[in-house]
C-alpha cells in the first residue's frame, strides 16, 4: 500500500483532525502518502435548525461513510461524539485516539463566569445535554439554540445575540480561538458531564480492509480510551437514547478501576436521573450495558420518552407538535 485516502468534513476543526491523523500515519509509514477527500456534510449545510430536527448527529457522518462504501476513501476521521452508536453494514470503528480535555467551556464578552450571569441571561448551546445540566443548576436562565460552525457561533456571541455560550473546550483549543474571548471558564466534569466520546477521534474503516485496520490500530488506537468509549457507546445504544434525548455519560480509568457516570433527564432540568458505577479494568467490558439496565430499571425509558416530547418544542413546526 502506498496511498491512503481520508474522508473528512470540510470544517476547520474536522480538517485539523484529519491533518493530525494524516501526519501520524505518514510519520509511522514514510512510504505511504495520505490524501484528504473533503466533504460538506448535511449537518454542515443545514444551520437554521437543531440537529435533533434534521436527523441528529448521523448527518455529520453519513456522507463520509457513503464515500468509503463507494470506494472513494479508505478511512473516515470523525469527532467520536458525532458517531452514532449504530454502524452501517460493511463499516467498523477500528481505532479511537487518546482522549484529550473533555471539558465544556463557558464563553462571554460581559460576564466573568457561569455563576456571574444575571437572572434571565441568554445562554447559547446546541446541546440538550448541556441545556439539561445548565437549567438544573440555574433554572432562571434562558437557554437558546445555537447553530453554525465554531466561528459563526463566536461571531453571534460577539454581536450580543447571547450573554454567554457553552462549547467544547478541545475544539476551541485546537483552533487557538480562546485567546479572543474576554471571559472563559472551563466547567469541571462534576458540574457538566460530557457526551459519549467527547475529545476523542473515531477512525472508521471498511470491515473487509485488514491492512488498513492493522495500520490504524497500530498508529492511532489508545486502548484505555477505546475501553471507556466502548462502555459509553454501549450505554447509549442500550438505553435507546436518540439525538433528541438529554443524555450525558462518561467513563474514566484510574489505577485500574473504570468509573462510569451517566445522566438522563428533561431538557429543562426539572427531572434528572443520575448514576455512578465502577468495575476493575479487566472486567469493564459490560459496564455500559450494566449502567443502561440500572437506569432502565429506575425509569429512564419513561424519562427519555417525555424528554423527547419536550425537546425543541419552540423550534418544531406546528404540524409536527
């Protein structure tokens, strides 16, 4: 093999991720050249509606998957949090890169911290997970949907459309955009549990391609992150959480023990079910399924059903309510 083609979204952050993967492969295999197949996904085109109303995060991955299945790419590089828990036939998630800083970050031009926001302040986020957790702490806030690429979101903040916005820290850090914001505050994981797969890259390949699988596992995969992400993805799949469900889940490893936290609730934060479980690293492969069973037994299915009916009600056309 002398060439690998990467399918990637054409956004600034996606390109950063694809170039990062390219550089690592070429450093490990100098005889292989890596090219990028840049694609504008549907999720990048439709910017005036919440993701839950256009089919969810799969709209960031489908076009890339189609390119691989059509033979126009060997691998796809995704933000792992954007990869649905189901996988199209013929494709697999072969490697997951080491997870970086998973924090969400508060950004504002006028207020120095989340707790400094006045009553009724307008906070922008695309995420029902963030909306749920923000309103559980500050029910007085007005949480407003925020779409667009990173630069568009930051422009809307600068224009005063929002008093503050909440974004993933890692993307802003990778693009060196934090320096231009007057007030920033990383929200600890104890305050804001991240989504499945936050701050890791998912490397998707064609299941039949054994040579590519060997390369990406050797060069890109991080075993500990793969284990934690597998548990998170199993939980999401088993709990039946769709894109319009406020769900947070995070697994970590410390001294051989895997600890998993999960939360489901209503988008307005008025009801939340939260659990924490753990297992030795060697016995942690079923942790996600166990968490899903525990939460299901405690009524998670009813909570999620109600949450779906509440989600983005103001954004749904009347005939769909």
